[in-house]
C-alpha cells in the first residue's frame, strides 16, 4: 500500500463520505491507515491474513430490510441477508473462513469479528484497519477462525450496530471441556425502532435521546429510546421456544449484542453452570444469574431435570423495559401452560469466580508498560465520553512494542458502567481471560493485562455504542 500521506483519509473526508455529521459518528475514523510512521516510532507491520483456500465460504449482504420482533410490530432496519439477528456463522476451530460482504446500504460499512484475534487488516475498523466499504462494493474478510468460542460479528461504522447489523459467530471446539447434548445460541439485544442518534442536547437533561429512563440526571446518561428487549430478535410477547428433553444437558451460548444495555440473565427453575467467558473455557461455576455488558458472552450448561415450561429472562439492569424472554419447554409438556418466571436473583456470577482453564501467555510478573486511564463523561454542552480527558478521534494512541506485557488500569469516574473491549487480543482480568470487561461506575477500577502478540492498530473502546461514538476510544498502536 502506498504511503497514506498521498491520500490522507481525514476525519472530515470520512464524515463527508458517510454523510455523518455528529461527533465521532464513524467509529475509528480520524487516523491514517497503517503503513505510515509518526514521530514516536515506526509502526510495526501487522500479520498478514491467510491466503490459503477457505474451508468455509460465506456471502453476506448488508441491506435495508424489515423485522417483525413481535405480533403486529414491524420496523425497517439494516440487516445482514435480511435476517435479524444476522445469519449464524458456524465453523470448526482452525478453519479458514471467508466472508464476502456486499454493501447494499446507502452508507459505507464494515464488519468487525468481535473477540476473534484476527490479523489487523481484516479487523473491520474503518479508517484504522481498512477503507470503509462503499455502497455497491464487496469486500472479502478471510481469517483463520481460532481459538474456539462464542463470538459475534457486527458493523463497526457509526451507530449501525444498533440498526441491526449483527449476528453470531460460533467457532466450535474440537474437544470441549464440558459435555452437553444440544445447544442454543441466545442473542440479547435492545430494540430500537428508529434510526439511532446521539442525544441532540448533550444528554444532560430533558428528553435527550427521547426519554427512556427519565433523563440523564439520576443515572448520568440518557438511554436510547428502546422499545423493548429481544432474545434472538423477538420481543417477550412472541418468545422463542427452546425445546429440551428431561435428562439432557443443554449448552446456551449467550451473546450481549445490545448497544447500550447491561443484561441480568436467569433461567427459571434451573441453575446455570458457567463454562466459558467471552468464548474462553473456564472451570465450571454454578450460579443462579449473571450480568453482562455489551460485547460480553457467556456459555452455560443447564441440566434439564425440572420438567415444565420456564422463562429464560434477561433484565436490563440500566433500563426499565420489560425483560427479554424465551421459553425452555420440556418435551411432553403442555405447551399452553404459562411459563414460570425466575425467582430472586440468587447467586450472581462475579468476575472473581472465573478461573480460565488456560491462562494467558506472556503476562506473568510485572508489566513492561502500564497505562493508567480515567473513564469519564466529557464536560461542556455536547455529548462526549472521554478516556483521560481525550475524545476519540482527537486522542493520543497508546503506543506499545511487540512482545511486551501491557497493563491497562482503568478508573471509572462516571456513574455508569463501561464495558471496555480490546480488539485483536484476549486479556487477563483476575483469573479470567476475556476480551470485554465491565468497569463499574462510581470510581470502579479494573486492571487488565495482555501480551502484545498481534501487531497493528487496535481499537480499545467502550462497547456502549453511544459512548464509543461520543469519543470513548483509543488506538493501541504497535511501534518499534
Ligand atoms: Cu461507556
């Protein structure tokens, strides 16, 4: 690729290209594509992506479509292959996956493979790892699908994720550490019937995004005007049924694909054994409930020993919409019986309960480099969220060197949770290995450690889409 200085991809130009006008409307814009140097060191060339023949080839089309999340409810959205959630992509660990994305939207788009440590050029961050895909164009993402895990894919342009451009990606392990008889993928989402937008008045008072949870005063943020909560694209009025047979062990792969929701998940009448966190295997831990932020995933195994009809229920911990629901229905049960609702939350999973089966290499001992980062709400009239007072893309990259053990310590000076996500790497947090971690509000602190083993430019950001769009992001950049 020629030096990007010859055709600078400026923030202004990107905003023109996308027709976007709000601050940071294009996640990841504002920097040059790789291949150039800055005055703080020469950039390290990323791993190139695989060129071998794919084991699995998929074509996806991003385009406008209609969803029907409930009876008599229909909304125009932006979808992959006119499905919502998008088609489940399922491959074996180590397979080479090729996805040809055709853009039938009126706007530019990309796909990000959330959690998969792909080579940088196929990470799907516009203006950072690739030029955005123009309307009418096709782009091929090809990468080796590893390690095994529960992932999802989504657009990384602006607020497109909250328009419906998302779907699950399952990379099956060849030798699971837990036994199960069948599995269901459970995609949780917040349902926005209209085009997403940042709060027009700075979100400090009044309606902001349109109300929802009663303005920004109490909670320190406004909630988008969600019209409900979804499990696999369906409102609780029209829940999906997960059929089970008594005696089976069922694996549920929960994905929080919401844009601005922390979900609390329970299954009535059943304990859950958490087996994977963000796709990575953990020592099984029994809980009654777990909470997870946007971008997090948990796999659980449930023993079907309690015949009947039971709700799988996901409450918005930061919203007041009715909970998302699906139904676990035992074979032979009268399907007209009203499903049972979960009782009190009971034992809730804590991060400290998570013990990765394989800890991360390269992060023992003291770190080679530490960043202390403060997460906070921006001042002033506009709606901004900051890391160390800087609003991406007007923000300094976090420069690291290949092979380093890097530590990031975060302190959250705002009253709301920030689910922070690092592209291209897993990180160690406590004894867990994850790619997204919630930093609690009111001076909550989280420390993560990762091994700098995947050169390139990687976005590190809040996975609340509105916080990301309003500046809560940095580039982690490999330099020599
Ligand atoms: Cu946030």
